[in-house]
């Protein structure tokens, strides 16, 4: 049996993620105990949200007092969080804490207390009015400068930072993604609302951050749809019951073992994201490749050179009997092709290994495409 790293190749906060299924936070509900009950079927979990300064703690009390929503209530966030983090130690789940705070200092105080033990997730998602009035949650989507300041302050503490956003609020989600990349964020945790996979693809095409896709992931088809449009993981909140999580974990593990690349993109001409360049042909015809190259500011010649350089000395370099003389230009295994399959057979390369190599090629291409980190202000 493959180990988790071989299967998914996912690392967060220096820990191997054992499956690309995560739990997303629900205030007053998702705490360490909730995660431990589900630990066998998840790779990561974001507990919280937790209020971390006086204005957000008062906001949490106000929300809870209205009786419609639960909140975690306490007067000492460091003590409350410390007890939860302690329970998750050695759980085998990569732990994140979803935090509501109104200033960079509120976040760095928490990072000073817990260092690199957890992932720090900035809650830029909460739309409860008292929380927004306290300068947290959705306030940050309307004030991206303040969000960038929080991310930069946390990164100055050398910790792993995730930002939980809801699409369709900030005005320009791609610009926001690039600003967060520029600020040093590691993970973008995206509530897609009703926007679907096309929105996820836009974000994937804008930045190289690890992406966690969220909202309405209740079955394997929807999970794969997210993974094939750019997600590295998916997360569940409302339907994070043991049965659903176990089903997704089992299905994606089987898929990874059979196919070799658990989050392989669709081909570019079938709506795939930028990672699909790994399956693209030589630029010899009018097809979606040309506008895609234009969008990333790459000439046809640079594209050809980039791919040829990237496969040099690897099993993908060969393939004299394929359309363009190298497996570098060959399609996904889900597109039937006798010539590619004959080449794989004669080179003793399994389809799974071919897809694994295509993933490596895609990673190299992404590094080149997203070479220049934007300044956060430029978006
Ligand atoms: C009761 C409840 C509380 C939530 N609390 C938080 C929170 O504290 N922080 C946060 O980032 N998202 C919070 N969310 C949003 C969820 O993490 C998630 O983004 C949303 O429910 C969509 O995902 P789902 O379809 O899997 O539930 C909450 C959602 C619910 C239903
Ligand atoms: S280069 Fe080939 S795979 Fe890529 S978009 Fe064009 S036809 Fe499709
Ligand atoms: S040989 Fe087959 S797999 Fe390779 S580019 Fe041609 S059609 Fe695609």
C-alpha cells in the first residue's frame, strides 16, 4: 500500500496530510473533541472560529445571546486555545485555528503563544454583523489592506497562514488572491458559495497558493470537480459527519491509487485550469492554449522551451512515435490514444506512473508560471 505522501504529496505546516479531506470551522461546534471523533478520515481541521481580542469576544457574546447561533465563549483566548491545541497534539490531523480578531497585534499575540504548532487561519468569512463591526470576518474582504497587514504580521512570526474567504464579496477575488499571495499567505480556504468550479479555476489561475475548496461538498463527484479545477483539498462544515468524511477519504484514496494523480486537472480545452498545460500539445493550432499563454504573458517559444527543459532526463522526454515526438505533449490517460499507450508499454511506464510524472511536470510549470511574486498592493 502507498503511504500518504506518495499518494497525495501534500504537506501543510511541515506535516504530511494523510488525505485531502478537511473539516471547516463552525463557531461553537468544531472544537478539538469534534475533530478527534473524526480523525481517522481527515487530513486537516480548522477548529473555531475563536474570538481573540476584546471587541470580537464581546461580539461573540452578543451573537450567542441572540440565541440563533452558537459561539465559543471565554475570557482568556490563550488558555482556551491552548487546551484545544493540546488535545489535538499527536492526533495525526494537521491542526488549524480559525481566528477572529480586529488587528495584526491580536493575531501575533496568538502566534507568540503557540508558534509553529498550528496553522493560523484568518477568518475573513464571518458575516455576523457584530463580528464585522468589531473589524473581523467579512470586514477584511471589504478592507483588503487590513487583511494584508494581518497576513504580513503573522508571516513575520514564521508561521503557516491560511485565509478563509467567501467569494463574491471582495469585488475581485482574483486580485484578492494575488494580494494574499504577495503578502505571504500559504493557504487560501475558499467558500465558493454558489459560484462553482469556474470561480475556483479563476483563483487557481491567479496564484500558486494551496487551495482548499469549500461549500456543499457532500459527495465524491463534487469533490473531484473541485480537485480537477485547482483545489488541493476540500473541506466540509455542515456535512462533516463521520459517514460522509469516511466515504470521501476512501473514494479519493482509491482514485489516487488507480489514477496516480488525485487532483489531476481536466485538459485545458475541456475547461481545465492552468495546471493542464502539462497535457497540452505543441502550439500548432488555434485552440484554448494560445489565449491561455497570452493571459500568463508567455510566448509560444518560451512555452515550448519551458516544457522541453522540464522533461529533460525524465521518462516523459521520450516518445518518438507520439504526435509531437515526446510524451511531454501527450494527453491525459482519460483520453484514449494508441500511440501514447504503445510508447508507455514499450518504455515499461504504467499509466499511473505516467500521470505521476505529469503531476511533477505540472508542478515545475507552475513554479515557472508563478515565478514573480506580486507586491500585495499591486494585486
Ligand atoms: C454554524 C456555522 C458556523 C460557522 N462558523 C464559522 C467560523 O467561525 N469561521 C469560518 O471561517 N467559517 C464558519 N462557517 C462557515 C463554514 O466553515 C463553511 O465555510 C460553510 O458552512 C460552507 O461549507 P459547508 O457547505 O461544508 O457547510 C460556519 C458555518 C456554519 C454553518
Ligand atoms: S494544446 Fe491540445 S490539449 Fe491544449 S488546449 Fe489545445 S488542443 Fe487542447
Ligand atoms: S500521441 Fe496521443 S496522447 Fe500523445 S499528443 Fe497525440 S493524441 Fe495526445
